[in-house]
């Protein structure tokens, strides 16, 4: 089914048990970990054409540790996970699709870990701009700073330096 989220509305929240998987048709979502001190660590952004879910909650049945929130008005194609599991049983093409999504998620996670461990803030920002050009200017800069693991002030310096280098 199709689900529309208004800006700042949640697809799922930390503490809930996830039950659905979605493909982003339009809009931007952020996946973040709410920290005990009130801060948020943004793990990922989801843009059109990407699959989104609180995977560990879906698979384990435990409460989600992440929140998934619309940063712009967003439209999703949603399927209940229980229905997706039945499709896996019905035909091997669905199993292959599930395997491909899992492989992509693994590669995506590994790439992100490598970037965090090996790239400086400027290089991470450059990668971010290439990976998420549609996010720039549509989400608050503090979201991007959180994703990069730097302060908003540091991000301002990085952007300023980037703008100078691109002139």
C-alpha cells in the first residue's frame, strides 16, 4: 500500500516493534539513533528508490533502536514484513530480491564504516554530496553534521572551504 508522511512524521520510532518495510517513492527520510542525553546520531538518509526499515527489529522482534523520520513530505510503498516473508516462501524470485537487498545493505554499511575510519571531514562531506545531492538544502545542516560525526560549526567550515575550492 502507499503511505504518505508529512515532514517530521515518523515511519517508525525507537521503542516500537517494526512490522513494515518500505521503498521511498519520493521525499527524504532520516534514520537516527536517539541518545539518552537527548542528542541524535543520524545513521543514514533514505532517498527515492531506496528500501527502508528497522531491520534488526523486524528480524529479531525486539524494540527498534532507531527512529525513521520524514525530513520532507514523503511517499512510501509499504509492505508488512509478515506478507513479505510469505512471498519469500511462495517463489524464489522474492527470495532473490530479499538476498539482493540484504547484500546491498551489507555493502552500504561496510562502505560507511570504512569512510568514517579513513576519511577526514572534508572528504566525508565530498562523498556525502555525491551520494545524496538531493538532500543538500532540503534537510537542516545539523542533520548532515550529525551524519558526518562532526559539529555544525565544523560543517560550516567544511562547506565554506568546499565553496572556495569550487570557485
